[in-house]
């Protein structure tokens, strides 16, 4: 009898949370007529995010280094216009090099298309390899592009967002920004850094009705991913086989949806959900229900995660033994 009563209380509590949570969630951002800035918008996830926002009536500013790619992407995006007023503005600039330059081009974009309603930081690159095989310059380059590039663009728009008491900022991290994996010693720290930036920034700007989203896409079929595969160590390739490769369009839809609704965490699939819960730590939640789910699922997901880590360690160990045997055989020849 007591067990039934306890179960009934739990069910009632959960139902109450579902009813109350929408009342404390941020109001969705309306994209029709909104000004959306996408860095790294000439290809991959960035391009697909821009297309998704344009389909919903937004005005787009694309920022990337390669001007010819930008112009080609502009033509692709314009095919999805929903009205004659929509505009796609292209700006060729390296967001990781000179903050003053980044600030100036974003001021120009706002003069043409109005204040930025949503900034999506997609600019990024990846280099894989064993720690001792990577040049120190690789670590410096990735931190500049993947982390500072997001800092510069966000810093350039945050003051206006606070003045207007509205806005969305998205940082595109990676599942490699939730768990460190073999071969990603240069890449993972840059994506982990985005999480720390996002948590601290969200605490600062939440009173101004500005919401930050961190997206953790898995391996995604993009031109950058195709290049990354060419240099991946064997261990990294074998570990990556544990997860499927997503399409950029699918990832973009999820990111845009979560950003519109002000969700802090944006993830894809069951593995993404598990990692989101496991790494939630002190990260903010958008609804009480989300927090309750993390509390309930944390223990069992930790057990599953330990099995994953054990299998990854086993892969690395086998590869090491095979490599040593091969080297030993070569020496005896």
C-alpha cells in the first residue's frame, strides 16, 4: 500500500512538473524577419543552419573566409526564400584573427539588416593525431579558430542584445567536447572550452532574456569531416565506429529548434541524450522536467558510460599491441 502511494506521489509530481515547466521556459524566438548571423556559414553544418533559418523567414548574414564559397552558398540559400524581402548578406573574414575587424564587419551587418537576433557560431576546424605527433602550432590554431572565433563574434553582438533585452547565441561544440577521445588532444579541449564559456555567459545574460545554446553534434557528413577521416589514427576510426554519422541537414534542424526555444543543451540521438545527461554537471536547465530527467537517469547512464570507456580502452590497447608486433616483425626481417 505504501509503495503504491509513493508511486502515485511520484507520478503526480512528474505530471505537475510537465504542467509547470512550460511556464518558466523562455518564449520561443520568432524567426520570420529576424536577423541571424552564421559564422562558418559557407559549408557543412553552418550552411545547413543558414538554409534552415532562411526557410523560416529569417534574414541571414553569412561569415566565412572563402569568398567564392560564400557567394556559391548565397545562391543555394536564396532558392529557399519564403518572401521577396529576405536578404542573404555575405562577409568574407577570418573570425579568429583580428577582433577589431570582426567587430567592424558585424556592425556593418547590423546597419544593413538590423540588430542580430541570433548568432550561431559554426566556424571551426579539426586536426587529429596522437599528442606527440602533433605540432604545438596545431593546438594554437585550433584554439584560435574553434574557441576565440566564437568569443570574438559573440563579444561583438552581446551589448546590443542586452540593450534590446533579447537574443540567442549558439556555440557549436561536439561530442568530443563532452568526452575526450584518442586522437583529439588538440581538438577536444577547444570544444570543452566552449561549454565553460557558455555556462558562464548564460549566467550573465539570462536576466536580459538572452539564452545560450551549446550544440554537441556527433560525427556529421560534411566536407570538413571527409578531410578529418584522412588523418584519423586507427584507434580513432575504430572508436568512431561505435556511433553513426549524421547528415548535416538533420543536425541543423535540431540546433535551430533548440536555439529558438532557448535550450542550453542541444544533442542528437540516444547517445547524444546519454552524454548530455552524463555531462550535465552544473550546467543550466531550460525546464524543471529536464533537470528531473538528469537526476533520474544519471546513475544508469554512468554504468553504461563505463562500459563504453572500457571498450574504448580495449581498442587502444589492442592497436598498441598490434603496432608493437608489427614493428618487432619489421626489425627481424
